């Protein structure tokens, strides 16, 4: 590195008026200092090998540089502020995370956030029991779009409200509960408007809407246990999620001629893991862990968060950290058999804690459908149920938000 003096000499603003040098031994200056003689800076300039400089000019230059730095910092902060303001303007509040109401009307079902409570109707029986049975147009104006109804419309291909979904790929990584959502979507639209292709109940498949070029792709998984874990449920193809992503999903997307990363990914795991974890306690001496009807343990829930985090890492490693990704919680059992709903509640709480930590949002679908009776058995919601309509609405709502960078 060049001496500071030589660097200053390169810039005219710092260049000294005189660059004459007067030779003097530095030891002489040191000797004078030892004899308590004052050695002024003026003497050093006059007698030492140091160029005389106009330090007034130097101070002016330093001030100028300071002003330039301050202006630069202010410019950067202004850009950051404007960018943040624009982002905040684009990203409206997530309506599905607001408190609200499930509105059912014939074949229609929608989520309606509660509106301004100061807009109260007159407190008379006719208003309470008649006029307010349905949300008012004002209330419905706060509801998210009913994408289920829009997809069912013959004009869906030209509807501006669906233009964002054209030629998009949504990947759903889950189990039979996720598969039923795709089956319900295609069933609603009918074979003339949508193509359903499920290759085995525990494998892969898609629901494709040709008018929009919109495709929902399913990767079935057998819970989030690792392939090498000996207590893993024994079924053909029951490898870990990471292996299924690389060995099944990626080749499947290539087969469907889908290039690059998916436009949106929804990851869910619940019932398989819950059923796998409980038998794992059979070899434990603690009798409480050997009971079929029991909540999950602290260590089991720690394992759950660890594995979900590893699966998220594998997806980001494959398609980049900017991959639009959401997690989904698990719906309850239709009944409380074997304390099953306690375990599902624990898994959902565990997942929400992880989501905050790794900065992946959760699609709060199960919060909205709590208490529904649209089940076909103890745990599976009926294909084409009202809960399925809410799922479709939410997935497309979050796809639209992800395209604007508004998932978080």
C-alpha cells in the first residue's frame, strides 16, 4: 500500500504548495525530544523529509468528502424507503389471516373478514333476524375473490381476474388429503373443462385447466421420516420426501414440459407422520408412550420441526431461496378418537413455530374449516366439499400474492 502522503499527492486538492525536502536525520529530532526540547510540527515540515502542505486546503477537501458521503447515504436511504413504501402499497393485508366468517349460500362458500363494527344496523328484531342473515354488499367487498366460481365460468380464459394464473404451475406436496383437493377441483370443472390424471393413489398426478394453461401438480409422500429410519411405514416407493422430490417430482415436471421452478409450492404433512410416530414408542419402556391413545412427546415434535425444516431446505436447494413456498397445517379428525385431535393440534402448533423461525408462511386453511362436517371418513374431507372450495380460493389467492412478492 502506498504511503498516505503519496496518495494525497495524486489529488490536486490535497497537493502541497511546496514539495521541497530538507534532509535531516530522524535521530537528531529524537535526541532533541529526549532533552525536553519542544519539537514543533513547523520544524518537522521545515527540517524533516516531510512535504509542506496547505492544511487549510486539506480541511476543505475533507469537508467536501464528508458532504459527498452524507448525500450518498441519504440517497441510499431514500431509495430503500421508496422501495419499501411501494412494496407495502402493493402488499395489502392478508385477508385470510384476519378474523372473519364462513359465508355459505347454496353452492357458494366464501371467507368474509369482519368489517367495521361501527357500521351497526338498528337494534331491532327485523334487522337482527332477517336483514342480517347474509353479509351486506359492503361486507362482501372485503372478501377475497371466489376463484372457485371464476374457474367455473365459461369466460375464465378472458377474465382479467384470472389473468395472473395463465400458464402457471402449482406444485402440491402432500398426501391423500392433498390429492383429494386436486380431484375435487377437476370434478367441479368437469372433464370438458379440466383434465385429471392421477397415477396411483400414492404416487403423482395433476389437474390441468387448458383454457388458462394452469396446472396443479401433485407429489404424494409417505410422511416426512427419513428413508433409512427403520420404523418407517413399509410400502413400495415409501422413500423420504427429499428422494421423492428428486426421483419422482423433478422427472415428472420434465415429462410435463414444465421448465424451471414451479410458480408456487404448497407443502403439507400430518397424518402419516402422526401414525408413524406413535408406533415408534412401542420399544420405549415408558408405558405412557406405548399407548395408542396419547399425545405426542416433546422429542417427537422436535423431530417434526427438524424434518420439515430439512424438506424446506431441499426445496430451496433445488429451486432457489426465492421459491414461492407455503406450508399447510393438518385438519382435525372428524371425531376425537384416540386423542387424535390433540396430536394434530400439537403438530399444527409445532409447524407454526417452525414457520416463524424459517420465514415460510402458513396457509391457514384448517383454521377456517374447523368444525366442518364434510368428511367422508374419520380424517378425509369429502371430494368436492365446501372445504375444497375454500382450498381452491386460498391457493389461487396466495399464488397471486406470490407473483407480487407478498407471501410474507
